């Protein structure tokens, strides 16, 4: 661990999609590290269970609704008076060929994955600034946000959006002299509700708790890119090579070679 184990003690952290999967594991890891955690999720029953287990505040929220996120921000500030860390983690996956995806599939996927992140950033970045200190905001994207594949058109479109949104805001915050930072998580295969078919011990599939530990380290180090599956690098390089080859071919055509 590169960070100070005590640096999260007493910090107020908000995690969306916190009733299960990575969000639940991360909320637990933050609580164990001494943070005051606010769990947000649209599944009221699971949320109540997770909040009870962690002795933490739970707020029922649909991240795709801006009004819900504003209410979440208001409740956090009313109860705690500040916020130090926000994890926009809520996400869904609709994996199917492009021609099988309905307008509703697209709207829901973009609504939760991309618009949910936009709403979270619009609500909480000003609150992090107002709270002073070195606030940090993390967006959970996916390895599908930096590479692509069959069946991932809606999911990848949403996650590519989350990645570039985070990168752009990171540049803007640095340019403004803000002490608030942002990061993006790029997990590959994780055994969660979205990938429950993957059994424990399957090669390349991590448990949510393993991902949570990596994310916690990335938060402590204020990393822009939080990578959980370093073995996926070659597939990312392959996409970049195809892009570079296209630019080189265009340059060759322009020069007449």
C-alpha cells in the first residue's frame, strides 16, 4: 500500500451503486479505513441491508435522475456538513449486438452510466470545493471505456464517455488551480451481479473486494487512471496501434508515398 492507512479516518465519502458488487465492496473498505460512508442505490431493499451491515447512512437514489442526485447532495451536507470523497460507481450493462438494442436499452444504459456520472459530477464537484481540503471524485468506467468488442456498443459508448469526461475535467481542475482531483476506474472482468455467471477462481475474473482494495489505493494516491487488470494492457495497445496505423496511412497518402 503506497498511501497512509490513516488518511481516510473521519472523511465523508459517498458511493453510488453501493448496495452490491464493487460499490458495496468499496463502501465496506472505506468504512473499514475509518471513513463515514453514505451509500446510495436505487435498490431499496439491498441498500437497507448494506447500510445496516456497515452502520452507515443509506439514500435511495436513481442516478439517472438529476433531481435524485441533488437530493443526495443535500442530504449528505445536511447530515455531515461536508464531503471529502465521491465515487460515481452505479452502472448497468446491456450486452447485445447493435441491431438487438432498443431505444430503451440505449436510453437506460446512457442514462445510468453516462448521465449518472454527469449528474454526480455536477452536484458533488462544487460540494467538494466548498468543503475545502483535497477532495477527490472517482468515476467507475470499465476496460470497455478504452477498448471495444462485439456486443458492447451501448456499454462501451457510455464508458468511453465516462473516461473522456474524467480526463477533461481533470485538465480543467488542474488548470484552475483547484485542489480537488478526479480519477477513473478501468476494471475488466469482476464477479458481480452483472457477471454472476463467472465463477470464483475463473482466470482473469477478480472478486469485488480485490477491486475495492485497488481503488482504495488509487484514491489514496489520487491516481487519474485506476487500473485493476494490468494484464489487459495489450488489448488496449492493439486498439491504439490500429489508430496510429490509420494516421500513418493518411500521412503517407498526403505525402504521396
